[in-house]
């Protein structure tokens, strides 16, 4: 009798873990789709078109996000009740490499979400450790995982690695290892502040994205345009925020000009976009939402005019 009680308890715990993992994976996937659909984003894929990209589209971004969902679920399930140690880090990394292969297969070689697999994968795993954590606590656990070595990591030459070497910036790996400071200190507070002011969700998210673009040493921007492009991105994003954000008429005008310049110069702040998806995810988790709330973004003309 006692033994069968344990079996039943184990089954119940297992079922709860699977339900939780499926929920976290769904939130992560919905966050990626919400980021992709948010319009208008300077230089990025959105409902108007491909922005500064030649090899990506909104449909491709949605497909990539959907393909990643079972991998996020595996990361969550693998982390529940575990200790933060090198073995867990390596197991998560292996799942992440599988996710990358699935993404590249689905997109026929286009990099839709490689950075997001890293950042959101860590946050999903960290969230699974314990119920009821704050966003800051989740980011701290994710940072602890990220700082551990992955002995099986292939030594490949990547765009991010080249940029880190040339410009001495930390990039996505440093952001994660430091506990996602730009999300915790800038984008999440901006999102919450605009939500409290009762702005539509798309304005809250666009201003959160701009707060990231004004602060992040985005390796995607550096790779495409160098240090001068990064200075332009940071100053232009800050100018929109200073003008009142996307909720103001002046801010909208500046953002549209900003968008046209990035698109014409083929500069995409993809690192900030990945961190926006992480922000949306953490916001939903901390609020214990069943799903990512939808914004009311409407399709706009290609030049960004409302």
C-alpha cells in the first residue's frame, strides 16, 4: 500500500512537471511570436515586412518559434527539481544545439532565433526550478547556469564571437552570465511603467524595445555596421524615448525616421529583439499569466506611417 502510494505520488508529480513544462514552453514560443509581430520595429521583421533582413520574413519567424516549442519544454522538464551544476548546463546545451538544428532546417539556413534559443532557453530552465520566483530571481538562476562551462561546446567561429573579439563586448553570452541586467534594469521596468500608465500593449513593448536599443551593445548591429552604427542606434532609440516614446506624436515621427535609416543601411538590432522576447516572457511568468497577452498592433505602411 505504501509502495503504491509512492508510485501514484511520483506519477502525479511527473504529470505536474509535464504540464508546467508545456506551459512554460508555450509562453516562450508566444513571446517570440509576440516580438516578431510587434509593429513597427526599427530595422526588424514585423507585420510590414522584413526590415533590414534579406533572408527572413514574419511567416518564417513564426515557423521558427513554433519549431522551438518542444525544445523549450524539454529544457523546462530537464531542469525541474535539479541543482545548478555542470551536468545540467551541458544537458541544456545539448538540447539547445538540437533546437538550433531544427530551426535551421525549418528556415532553410536562416538564423531566425539562435540568440533567443540561448536567452529564452536559460530563462525557461531557470523558471522551472521553483514556482513563484520573481523575474529577478529567475534571471539570477539563469545567470548561474550560463556561467558554468559546457565542455561539449564546439569551437566554432561565429558572428558574435568575431564581434566580441574585435570590439570587446560581452554580447548575448555576457548578458545571460550577468543575470540579464538590461532586461531587469531597463526593459522590464519600462514595460511595467507603461502598462501602469494604461498605454496599449504594443506601445509598452515598443518602448521596452527602445530602452534596450538605447543601452545594449548589440552584436548584430556591430557586425553589420560597426561602432558608428551602434552609436547611431543607441542615440536614436534614446531620442524617441526622450520625445515621449512611441505613445507620443513626436516619438512616432522619430521612430519612423529611425526605422527608415536602419532599413536602408541594412542594420538590424536583433540582439535587442531577443531580449525583448525575454522581457515579455518574464513579465508573463511573474504575473502568472496563462498566456502572453496580445497587443492590438495593426498593419502599417512600409514607411512606418500610421
